[in-house]
């Protein structure tokens, strides 16, 4: 007796149970994957090869490969080669696929060729959550997060980066030339010739690199956004909130239900800012939730008059803080928020008590705006804190009452921003943890969107299992 639990001899003959079914428990999540995919009309949502070809070697049914990928993303195995290995050794995958073992190229081609259908599958699960009553969607939180692409920073070029690298290389050439002059003056013999030849080779390599950068700069002029990425042509250099921490990647957008924390809708873009994404994300969430009216909260990065108005016209009540675009507050001067607007009289009251009357209407940046000022500024005792001009002029957008209403909502419910942060940032953190340090593995925007759809689907499945359990979900799917 060894005193420990005894292992089985490796040479011992063992048999699996007669049925794979005996290895899969009733509350195993793979049963959710299997039933969910079986209930989808794959042909209707656009999957290829849902009908067998009349000639040639038989292929795998799309449902087999879709189940395999959903399982992979649920278990942090997104690689097609890793899924190929799992199909031959993982009992859960054997049960899920009926012991079929596609090769990695077949698996990878399925994901590449069925991007739109995979994204619709993700939307189908959201519709399931809504249909069974778990997802009501009274309010959604909208946010974006930067995800790293395959492209390295050194293989992304902008005008500023090319200029900086060129200047550095020119300085290096000058340093080598100065060193060659010193060696020629102070040393003799074969050692002198060898050192000079070595430095000359370095200078030639640098000249070649400068020529490459010049060619890259010429190509850059043809690009609409003045960026070139060599590995993944669609990814872009993006700044983050931490100073000096920018990277090359994509901007993932999501709208998350504040009650259940399910991701209602998502998208991936290659713009580094969120200013134009408020209405697209809010409208997509409203359509997914099939609601006549909806509330949405976002951070100040989404502030845009056009976007706020577009949401209002679609029955979406948005709440987000207005960013401080003026530096006057830090200088101890008055800002626009210090001027009180009287809607009935259509004028502004300045901090000194003077009335700024309406003067004329103009158009700025495609937005209709009204201008207000008073002639009492020249004799005002606090003019130095207000303006350096003859008078302080206030501009009011024709729909600025929407912005005022948002400000009032934030004053009445200051916890909304905390709710937004705790709702929408958690799914991003969870998905990034699943992805690991590399984040996206695929290249080009269309493929990255497919990859993100699988991650969102996996997140929502796990979230639903947490909310109602595997058995509850299995009962609800066929309804």
C-alpha cells in the first residue's frame, strides 16, 4: 500500500461507454450549443453549402463547423489548428460533432467564408434572449474599446512617424560619417580600412531604408486617412487614455443592457474616435430589442449634436456628459455653462447680471445656431474674466434644449455614469481576458468583425447560463 490514490496502468485496456451521451451531463453547456444551432435555419441566414453538392467529395454540414467554433470561443480555443486537435481528443467536441474531425483548413475556411451569417447568428441569440423575456432593454450603455490587431506598430506608417524615422536615420548617417572621418585621421593599416568599410555598409543600409520611407510617404498621400499598415491593411494607429500607450488595432463598439449585462449589439470600426457612433449603435440596439422607445447612456467621447438629434428623432433618449472644450475654466474665466438661458424670453443672463439678447441666426459646421450678446461688456467690472473682445458672444444650437435636458438628467441621476461604467466596460474586459495579449488573430475589417461576433456570442451564452442556467436555456430555446 502506497498510501496514495492509485493510478491506472497505462497498458490497461479500457473501453469508452457504448454511448458518447453517457459522458455528457444534462447541464453541460455543450447541450446549449447543440440545441441552439439545430434550431437555426442556417440557409435562411446565409450560411454556404447548407445543401450538399451534386458532384464531388461530400463536405461537412455548416452546423458541425458552427458548433465547433462556438465551443472553441466558449472555451478560449479560437485557433483552427487547436480546434482540429480538440476534435480528435476532446470528448465534449466528439459528442458535439458526432465524432467528425475536420482539418484546420476546412475549419478556417468556414469562418472566413461565412462572416455575415456568423454575425447574424450572434444577433439570433440576442433575439432568443429577448423572445424568452430575459432581455427587456429599457436602457443600454454604449461604449467603445481599442483592441490590438495583428499589425505591429513598426509596420504602421503615418506622416509624422515617417518624418520622425527619417530624421533619426539622417542623424545616424551623419554620426557614422563623422566616425569615418575620425578613423581615417587617427588609424592606419587594415584595421582602418575594415572599420571604414563596415561603417560604409551601415550608411548604405540606412540610405536604402530612407528611400523606402520616401516611397512610403508618396504612397501615403494616396490614402484617405493618411495611414498605411503593412500586415493588416485595415487596422489603424489609435491613441488610448494613457499617455504614450497607443497601438495599432481596431475600435470595438457595443451596446449592453444595463439590467442583464447582455451585449445587445456590437460593431468593429477602424476609426480611433467614437463621435459618430452614438446613433448607429443606439438605433441598432433599439431595432434588436424591437422597442418603440429606449434610453441610452454613453461617455463624453460620444458627444455630437448631430448624433444626439438623430437619436431623439428615432425615439431614443440619450444621456451623456458634455465635454469641456474650452480652457477658460482652468484660467479662472467664465465658460458658457456660467450663462443661464431663459427659454421664455430667449436670452442669456451673464454672471454679472446683464442680459444677452438674440441678434441673428447663422450656420456653423452644418448646424443652425443663434447668436446672443450685450453691449454692456465694455463697462463691465468683470470683463477680464469673461472675454478679451468688445463683447462676449454666446452661440446656441437650434436643438440645444436636448443638451440642456441631458444635463438636467445627469444632475437628477448622477449615478447614471457609474451605471454605464460598471455595465459596458465589464464585457470588454472579460472578452479581452479571453483573447489574451494578441487580441484579434484575423486580418482585415470584415474578418475581424466575424471574430468579434464569435466572442460576443460566447459571452452572451455564458451570461445567459449564469442568469437562468443550462436547463432553463435548453427549455427556452425550442419555444
